[in-house]
């Protein structure tokens, strides 16, 4: 996946997240009953999906998908 990212072929619209934004993302995860990410920085797309967190958790389900499930979307 790293080679695809470097070649700008995978999720080229990814936004870097670090510092306070990681804290806010973790707060959302915790509020929804999930464990916080241990990553200090990661990338998300426009919908909130993070390939880094998905890789860390070995699942493609991330915060945005959980919110969609809860809202019945």
C-alpha cells in the first residue's frame, strides 16, 4: 500500500491528521464505544475513512462506517 501511496495511485486525496486532530478522532472513537487508535498521525479521505487505522485494526470498518451503521444509512 505504501508504494501505491508514494506513486499517488491510491487515495490521492488523503488528508494528513496529527496532533489535536488525532485527539479529537480518538475522542469520537471512545464516545462510540471503540478503542482509541495508537497512531500519532494518519490519513483520512473526505468521508473519514483511514487506510492507516484500517490496517492497524485489520478491518476496513472505521469511524465513518460506524456512524453510518448507527444512523441506518
